[in-house]
């Protein structure tokens, strides 16, 4: 078949697929599942404003994220999102007529953009679909794009997901179940500064068919250096579990590199995804050594917003040092902060840790004590913790899996 004919057929197939599902969704209200709260297991399409309150004349950003598409909700081949806004209160910045898609589908797999528009009259629409079956399917977390708005007058600017559609292979007519939100940005003075108001609801249906079903072995074999992973018996289960859920992934060359030291930027990303955090949007970088175009920017900013990472001061500036290897003490401190917010962080008794290289004056001594007592961090030997040594990607995988499973 000539190449041009193949291309036309791919385009026609994509159009028919999306039209058939879109028409079905219009008549799905009776069978859709609705709730006001996300149970933590349903994937989400989230609108994430950079501010809950702005002054008239200021600008703010709204990011669109896919979150938590793992397990039976993984392997997505297309999405479509329509957002309604009040053009009397806010307007897209004048130069923005379309959204520049981010990292949901890799460009190497040639995703087809079916709709992409920003309308000053109150509509934002974007939709993409893959045209080659079983290639480049999306799982995990991914940013669809960002829209910048200008606040025109005081009021409550509601951003409503008027349509939200997720499709999966072999599920014709099914909008895959997910939670959506409708945030409100307050323009002008308010007594609720810093509090984002939003409504949530869960729509769609569970997948009827899950024909693409990875196993721990197949996900490990998907890495080019899988032989080096199979040799690490102590880390194999953790790596396969986290890779299966797209918590931790390989590099651009397709390698996992289990023995390579994990960087601070990489740890920020895997921690955010492993903990299932809702993404945050920062209009301006918190750290001077990070740019908005960096692949890890949103994950570092999200972890910082939750208070899990803090950075350091260097030459009078606040920096994160994203490409530096992360140390065992730094990992312990981050997970200790997480535990103090969301898990049982009470010390049980006064038994001291056995590590001779962690003095009471060490900046992370209390964190090391806490995680050691909970059985989450172990020493390199019985009496040596090695707080300043780096952690490999395999070691981080084991630690995160242990932390996720901790009750």
C-alpha cells in the first residue's frame, strides 16, 4: 500500500474512533458514575491554577494534567478536554491561540492532534490520539499543556471541564473512568486567601477490555539493560512493581541503569508519582538553578509546595542542585517529612539507632532515627548508615516500594 494511502487511512481511522466515542459520551450520563470525592485510586484529569487568588490585571496559569493512569487504567491511546471559562472575568493572553502539548505522548510515536484551540469567547479545547496501535501508549502522569490567563475584573472565575474524554485500545464507546475537577480562581480581595475552591466528580466507565496487560517480567524485559536488573535479586521485585506503574522509568536510550546514582531531580519526580500527589503549578521558579523548560520543573515545584524538598542557599540564592546525586541522608529527610504529614511518625520508645557514623549533631539524625525505627531505612552495615553516600536507582526503588507499602 502506498505510504500516502496508509497515512490517510490512519487519519481517517483516528477521526472515526474519536467521533464514535465522542457521540457515545454524549449519551452516557445515565450510566456514568459520579461522586464528589476522588477515592485515591481513580485516575484524574486535573486543572491546576498557579494561584487561588489574583488581583485585577495580573496573569495566572492553568495547567492540564493526566494523573494516576496506572493498573487497569494504564495504556491510554487518546484524550480530549474542553474547558469553559467566563470571558467577562478572564481572557487568554493575546498571543495564545493554541496549547503547546507537553509530554503525554512522545513525539516519536507521532500523536495526531485532532483539536487544539483557545477561544477568547470562553472555550479551550485540546485532543490527541495515537494512530499506531499499541505503540507509545500513555501511563502514569503527564502534562497536557498550560494556558495563561489575564484577570480582567473582580469575581469568581470558574474553570469548568465541560468535556473530558479518555480512550483505551479495544474499548470502543467507553470513556475510561476518571475524576475531573472544576477550580475557581478568585479575582480581587477575598477573606480566603490561599485556599483554592474546586468541585470534583468522577465520570466514565471502567475499561471493558484490557488486552494490553504487562507483567513484572515483560516490563523488566522492556529495558535494554534488563539482564543487569535480573542480576539484582534484592531489587527485582521493587523495580518491576514501580516500573509497571510508571513510577520510575528508563532513560531516552531505553535503559534502566539500576546501578547509576539517582539525581535529586529524578528523586523529586519519582517521589511525587509514588506518593500520588496532586500536581502544583508555579508561574515562577522557586529555585534559581531551575528553568520552566526543564523536564523535572513541575515535579520539583510540586514537591517543594508540599514542603518535602527545601533546597539550599548558595551565593545568596536559593538553589535545588537538580543534577547532583541525592544522598542517603537527603532521601531520609524527605521521606521523614512525608511521614510526618501523612503517616504514623511517632517514635516507639527511646531506643537509639546503631549507626556510629550518625552523631546526634548530624542535620538528619532525627530523620534517620525515625525511619530506621520504622524499618524503612537500613544501614550499609549493621553499624554504618553512610549518610553522605549516594543512592543508586535500584536502592531508591527498594526504599520507595517499602515506604509505599508501610502502613
